[in-house]
């Protein structure tokens, strides 16, 4: 994990192209699972049918594990780190 930055930025668009094409074939529901007080309660399986939930779970799962193991914050886990201008929840 040296060559930080330059290499990863390049890889990221590749990861996304691959992820969007591959994952959505099975995680078919577009966007996020419904949220808010009127939203149905979904178990994990139902939630993972939503493409964005599956994608987030995948990215953040690895990032969290990496940060914990190496006692770092190099791998982003909060919204604003990946979505510019977003507020962290
Ligand atoms: C060939 C079909 C298929 C493809 C392609 C696919 N998935 Fe899945 N995925 C599944 C199935 C089936 C499950 C299990 C759902 C369940 O719990 O019953 C699953 C579960 C998951 C879970 C939840 C795992 C857990 O911790 O329980 C995540 C996260 C996930 N997929 C992410 C992705 C991502 C990201 C991609 C693209 C890189 C992807 N999947 C591509 C079929 C697929
Ligand atoms: C298999 C593990 C793994 C998966 C899956 C993963 N990442 Fe990462 N990611 C990492 C690690 C490790 C780092 C920290 C690298 C470093 O030292 O800067 C990182 C860093 C990043 C960074 C910060 C780059 C920088 O230069 O600061 C972004 C953005 C990122 N990942 C986006 C994503 C996205 C989006 C996904 C899901 C499509 C994803 N990652 C999936 C392991 C992973
Ligand atoms: C590791 C990077 C990463 C983190 C952390 C992350 N996201 Fe995402 N998010 C992505 C990627 C990649 C996509 C799919 C590509 C896209 O649609 O922009 C996505 C898609 C989305 C979408 C659907 C696409 C859209 O623009 O409407 C929403 C909404 C979203 N994220 C909200 C959040 C929220 C809220 C958080 C914090 C709780 C969060 N994200 C954390 C990487 C991340």
C-alpha cells in the first residue's frame, strides 16, 4: 500500500465500472433502500437487494476491517469522504 493516491484514484474508476456492471445484475433494485419513519423494516437480505446498499456494504466492510487492523483511517468510511459535499451521518 505505497504509491498512495495516484494509483488508487486511477483504480477507483475501474473498480466502479466493474462494480456497477457486475453487482447490479443480482442486486437489482436501484438506489438505496427506503429510509425514514414510513419505510418498511428490512432485514439484511432484503436490504442487500438494493444496489447501493450492497455496494456500500462491500466498500465499507473492507475499509473498516483495514482501518481496525492497521489502526489507521486511510480507508474512508464516512459519507463525505467519498461523496463530496455530503454530510456525515
Ligand atoms: C451472481 C449474482 C451476484 C452478483 C453478480 C453479486 N452479488 Fe452480492 N450477493 C448475491 C447473493 C445471492 C447474496 C446473498 C443474499 C442473501 O443474504 O441471501 C449477496 C450478498 C451480498 C452482500 C451481503 C453479504 C453479507 O455480508 O451478508 C454484499 C455486501 C454484496 N452481495 C455485494 C456485492 C457487490 C459489491 C457486488 C459487485 C462487485 C455483488 N455483490 C455482486 C448475489 C450476487
Ligand atoms: C478489499 C478491500 C477494499 C475494498 C473492497 C474497497 N476498498 Fe477502498 N480502500 C482500501 C484500502 C486498504 C484503502 C487505503 C489505502 C491507503 O493506504 O491509502 C482504501 C482507500 C480508498 C479510498 C481513499 C483513497 C485515497 O487516496 O485517500 C477511496 C476513495 C476508496 N478506497 C473507495 C472505495 C470504494 C468506492 C469501494 C467500493 C466500490 C472500495 N473502496 C472498496 C481497500 C478496499
Ligand atoms: C467508500 C466510499 C463510500 C462511502 C463511505 C459512502 N459511499 Fe455512497 N456511494 C459510493 C459509491 C461508489 C456509490 C455508487 C456510485 C454512485 O452512484 O455515485 C455510492 C452511491 C450512493 C448513493 C446513490 C447514488 C446517488 O448519488 O444517488 C447514495 C444516496 C449514497 N451513496 C449515500 C451515502 C451515504 C448517506 C453515506 C454515509 C452513510 C455513503 N454514501 C457512504 C461510495 C461511498
